[in-house]
C-alpha cells in the first residue's frame, strides 16, 4: 500500500464513508442476515396478485396485462412497501436503538438519507422479483419494455420511499404505528401513485419515452421535494 | 397565556354578534334576494355556503402550516395549540364541502360523486388532515404530539398543490360555476351575496378558531394543574 494512502487511513478511518452510507449498509446487512422483511414483503406481494386475479378474473374477461398491469403493479408496490417501510423503523425500536441513532455523531439528515436509500433498494429488490412473476402470471412479454419500465419504477419508488421514510419515522414514535403509517402515507402519496400508474400504463402499451417523460419528471420532482423536506425536518422527528 | 386569554375573549365578544347578524343577512340574501340560476335552478343556492366552506377549510390548513412552522422554530406550545385548533376546523369545513357538494351534484350533474380534480383533491386533503388528527391522539406525550404533528402539518400542506396538479392531470376539467372575467359574468345580486357569504364565513371561521384556541389553552392549564396535584412533592 502506498505510504500516502496508509497515512490517510490512519488519520480518518471512519470519516472516509459518509454516515448515510454506513446506516444504509447496516440496514441492508441486517436484512441479509434475517431476511425477515424481504420474505414478508415478497409473499405479501404475491398474495396481492392472487387476490387480484380472483377479483378481476382476467382470463374470462379477456383482460391483458397491458390493461390492468399498471394498477396491479402499483397496488402491489405500495402495499408491500408499507411493510418494509414500517419494519425499517420498528427494528430500531427494539432495545431503544432509535435513541442510539439519534445520538449518532452525525447530522440527523444523514440518518434520513441512509434509511431512505436502504428502503429504496429494498423496495426495488422486491419489485425485481415480483415484476417478472406477475408478467409470467398474466402472460406478458416484459423483456420488450424492461428498460423504460425500470426507469418509471425506480423514479416513482424513490418518491414513495422518500415520503414513506419520513412518515414511518413519525408513526413509529406513536402507540399504534402499524395503524398510522398507511393512514398518513396513502393520501399524501396520491400524486406519485397517479403519475406512476399513468406512466406505467403508457409504458406497458409500448409507447415511446416521449409520451410519458413529463410524468417521470413530475415524479422526480415529487421525490426531490420530499427528500429535501425529510432532510430538513428529520431532526425534529428523531428528537426524544 | 395570561395575555392571550383576555385577547381571545375580546375577539369572541366582538365577533359573536357580528357573525350572528351577518349569518342571518346571508340566509336572507340567499333565499329571498338572489334570483334562481337559469340552468341549475334553486339548488345552485347551495354554492353560497359550499364555496365559502371550501375557502375557509383551505384557510384552516394554511393556518396549520404557519403555526406548525412557528412551533418548530420557537418551540412554544401555544403555536401547536393553534395548529390543532385550525386543523380541527379545517377538517370540519372540508367535511361540509364534501357533504354539500354531492347534494348539489345529484340534480346538477346527475350523479352524487364524480372523480374530478377539485372533488378528489378535497377528499384527499380531508384524509391527510384526518390522519394528522389521529397522529395527535396516538402520540405518547404532549411535546411529541406537537413535534410530530408539526412535521406532518408542514408536509401535508406542501402536498396540496402536488395533489391538485396530479389529480387534474389524471381527470379532466371542472365545470366552471363562477366564471372569472369575460362573458356575461355573474348577476350583480349573486356576486354581492356570494361576497357577503365569503366575508361572513371568514369571520365565522375566526370566531370558531378563537373559541377552539382558547379551549385548547384551558385544556392545557387543566392538564398542568392535574399534573401538579398528582405529584405534590415536585
């Protein structure tokens, strides 16, 4: 190892990685060890699809995935995300880890960013499994629209997770956190769900990116607004 | 608190008779002065209460936003009490909008409800602030309720234009009830009555806000006294 690099390591062993990344990696490692949250979210997503196929009876009604896929996808995504968002703070409540997080020698906004990043990766990981399975269930050629669809899902999931992370941190502080998070998050996340469904529908119908790029842009703005709001307000949420 | 209480009492004493007289005047104008609307008929008169309620509900949510911001910057619980009072009134008037709307829509549009931008936004907004009130009731302590509710109050208000814009993109246009500028415009008696109703409802809201605010302050005093009696040594 070159001398200057070694010297640098001695001076700043911890400060080298941003604290947000440390928190994100911590969450992901914990999830990799237990796989609690992933298993629950994944099977829950599958169950939602099962209920869908009973509820709408696609085959006898002759509905294709391009007709209903956008709706199926977004209901699955929002419902299963609620589980993981909830869990990302409920695990911190045990043994009062929330207090430890609040005492971290870093800016509270780093805790928000770390949690947000971990939640986003998590939601996307679940979708990476659920989407192909749903395409299989409903007989749809996903490969043709895989790239634009991933863009739509990533941008909208980011918006949903930004607001969701802030609200999950709020609801975990209350007596009935499971009850409160969907109540808070679903109405407030209406814009991102509407834009997401609309963009996904156009995408599944095989339209070009120019048909829905404004929707993706709007969702990106939504994500940016609430990520900034989270960074600015998280201090008050974390406070004891 | 010592300074606020007499001030709020004065506001109430002044506003109560004014609002009472104006409200009777409004009802008189609505039912006896304004002519029937040509296409919609008598049911259009609901609008003299419907639109002012909507305006007052939005005003309430704006007060929540301002009071929440002030609470987070000053950390004085008075602001939180004000935000709580305004949120309750906002939810109340929003409910009036959501109830009076369908009564008008049924004869005018032929349907109780339609998924249209303004209707949907009002409904979503009502749900956001109902969640705000539930959050307050679920918090573990007074300070925590204030802090968490303030964050939701701010985020909820930031969300309003986004929700409206998104729903507008999702669903088409709202039939314009009061034309703004151009065309025939509004019958002068209608416009005057409408303005009177807007003014009266704004005062009515202020009166209710003052009452609810003072009630909140009294509740806090009571809680403090109870606390003191529970722990006499402290």
